[in-house]
């Protein structure tokens, strides 16, 4: 898998030799969430260690953490790879995301203040620019930031952690880069309505449009090609620990 290996190694950035385990973990996670390293890509232990100027031990420990987060998989004797979801699992994670976001928005809209409004507006502006630029990967990244900005005021640390974790699991697949541009534009119009309702503190309108948005998101997943190599086959047991 030389091509897949080079994808990850080329994207890793190390500030200095001898990086801490926390820095290694953060950089590996950044690369996987950015969407530039497709599901199924190899994660060569020795090459990653060389990038960071460390032994295999802190890299292996970081990968164990990412396995627990659902971002990495391991096959004994075959090594580490970026985790794959089945198409059914991707749908399931989007359903989980919708349930958690609804719960967080319900609390967030009643506790948000001017600072939160500004954060939401800034996140929306970045997302709008991604739509204008027709940049699918940027759309993924900025959509995540926008939704996080809306739920952050809820202040429920554990709920936010579960929501972020569920969102992260879907990121390496980058499903929205595979849906038609017109569909992304429709989804973005939902963002416009969500922002307006959030700033108006209209919880009923916000939750209504959020539910419609999640229904549209799940429907859009049906347009994602199933035979691109991004998905695991149903029944394929590759989540070894």
C-alpha cells in the first residue's frame, strides 16, 4: 500500500524531534479528521515514529487511543489502518449525531449570549465561503465548526463530548464531498435558518429546522457511491484491538 502510506506521512507535521505523546495524538487525530487520509489507508508505525523523532511506543499508545475513538483499526500482523464504516454504520452515526445535537440545542438556545452569537456568525461565514468556493472538504470542516458553535453554549460537557465523538467517527469518510453540489446548497440553506433561529432564541424554530436538516442529511447519504473502497463490507470484522 505505498500510495496510501504516503498520503498520511505527507500530511503529518512535527514541530520538533522527540514530540510528546499528546502532540503525536493531536496531530494524528487532526490528519484523520481533515479528510485527506481515506478510510482503509495504512498507518505505518515506523514511518510515523520517524516523522516525530520518537520510538514506536508513544505512536502505538496514541493509536490505541484513536482505536478507542473509532478512528483507527488494527489487524494483528497486518498493522494499523484508518477505520472504515459500513454504509449502515454511517447512517447509524448520523442518526446518533442528530439525537445528540437536538438535546444539546434544546439547552444551548436558552443559555446562549452575545459572545455565542458572534461565534456562530463567524463559523457560518467560514462555511458560507466554503460553499462559494465549492470546496467539499472545507464544507465538511466548517460545517462541523458551525454545528459545534451552536451546541457549545449548552455547557453539558459529557453531552458535548459524545456529540463530538460521534461526529469525528464520520469525518474520515467525508460523505458530503460525494453528494451533488446542489444537495449541499440545500443543506446550507438549513444552516442559514438555524443561525437566524439561534440568534432570535426561537427554540421551536431552531429544533424544527434542525430536525429537517438531519432528515435531509440522512437522505443525502443515499447518494454516496457504495463501491468507492471507502466503506467496509457488511459483516467485515476488522475492528480488532
